[in-house]
C-alpha cells in the first residue's frame, strides 16, 4: 500500500516476486486466485501483481482471512 504523491490517493497492490525459474509456481498462484492479476518479468525475476482494489478486496483478502499467515507477515497483514 502506498499513497500517491500527486493525488494523495491510497494505492493498494498485492504482489509476489520470485526468481524466473519459479514461473510455474507464480502461474499456479494466479490460477488459484481465479486468473486475476498479471505476471511481469524483469531480468531474472517474475512477479505476480494484483492492482485492482476490488479484486484484492473480493479475492485476495478473504483468502488471508481463511488461511492466516504467521509471524511478521501476519503482523503486517493485520496493519
């Protein structure tokens, strides 16, 4: 989550970045989330990105409410 310096709008983005050799895992994650989001490549990395706030609210957040995280990731999620 960030705040745009130009418009003061809150921007929410869910992303997972991995090495490009893990593309099959990224594709499975996208499939798990009903195909939403996009996959981007940069050098040796692949990134799964969901930037649509409605998709995050309807699909991503309920997943983490059902299957809770552990440790620092849980604390960050709760914030």
